[in-house]
């Protein structure tokens, strides 16, 4: 089939690579978000998907909005058979959905109908899910509600950050998306409507969602840190400034610390929660690079009465 691939961030690149290498399909163009400011100089940088497409000699379309008439006209000229999508980052209007003969097929990183929305992996970790996965489905105008072509499953490890889990799903899901294109082309794969039960929503996480509450149980603290790493970044407050928490681990046997209370030794930093303590392993003070928590504690010389979140 003639394909137009839509995607933007790094997590979409494995799927684009899989389709380019498939041998059965021709990726004739890529649709991605416009160049965005990045780095200290805030210069405009092309998306990871745009960069990969340019390396492969594939036409790149960067509409400000998918309903722009110039973009729609070019898409009609290309006349794709199908448009596979991974994390494109913009809603597709009905007029765009109607252009490819076999529609737009999205690779979504959850077991639909669970975790429909922009942050399915983060919400799976926050909720303590033991199993997640990826699904390919036909895009319709509802939020991730279209009929499903195929799924894969992936266990959530107890140490997974959202970045860890998303990376695994991106590579496993790339194979699923390529297989879905094969099945659509040869007529062996048909989409099945999602069940009405089991729907949950996964909106984009805000900075406030990533605020760690040390009065919560240790299990919740751990999930917030893992679910919000690398973005938007879990944080607390110490001496009036934000302190990012990059890696913690629960300490079930330590229950003598009050919520937020710190115990810093030569090689450890423990913090109390609403249940048992957690050990801070990696932190990032405001305006500084990530560092081992023990090194941070030695530098700031934590006082006896000081707490996180105070």
C-alpha cells in the first residue's frame, strides 16, 4: 500500500522505520508537527520523525493545522491507501479522515478501551497496572474510540518509569503496526468494535499532577515518581525551591520517619511518607544537573528539623 505516516516525537520513529523496512509498503510522505523551539538558544528544530524522514528521502508535510487547505490538497494529490499514525499530536478533522481509501490507523500505547488519551503509559504506572500493551485501531472522530485491529501485551515492571515502558512499547508496537498494515492490505484483518465496559481516560499530565505528596503512602510516592519520569518530572519543595525526584525506592521496613522527614547518611537519603519511608536515589536541584541524592544531601547539609514539601 501507499502510506502517509503521521507522527512527531522520538517514540514514533521505530514504527516509521518498521514501515520503511517492511518491503510490502511504500511510505510516500510523512505528516508531522511544525518545527519547534528547542535548546538554550530556542532555535527551531524539526521533529524526530521529520528528521528520520528527511534522512530516508521521504517528503515531509508540516501543516500548522491538519485542516489547512493546502495540506488537504497535497494529501489528496498523494492519494494514500492508508495513513498509519503514532503520537502525531493533533486532532484530525473529518475531511482529512476521509481522504485515504482505508482510513487512518493509530498505534496507541494501551490495551483499549483502557487509558484513552494523551498519556496512557503514565496513567498505567500511576494506577499500578501490572499489565499494559499497545493497540492498533481505526481512527474516528471520538477520542481513541475506534474499532481495534490488533493488540500486544507488555508487563509493567515494578521499577519501570514511563520512559522505560514507553520505549519498550514503541519497539514492540512498531511490529504490530507493520503487521496491521499487512493484514489490511491482504484482507485478513478486520477491526473489532471496542467493548463499552472498561473505558478509562488518560489526559496529559500537568506539572501539578507531578507534585509528590509525602503524606501519601510510599507506594503512591513511588508511582508518581516513576509515572512522571521523564515528563513532566516529579518534584517536591526543599527550602522553598523545587527539587526534582528522579528515582526513589520504597523501604518497607522503615516506619520511624514522619511524612517528608529526612534522614541523610554518608551513602543514603531516606524520606518519610504516609506509610513507610522511601530512599531517594537520584534528584535534580533547581537549575542544576541530576545527581545522586547522597551527594545532594552532603552539599546542602540537611538540618534536623527540615522536611521535603515544607
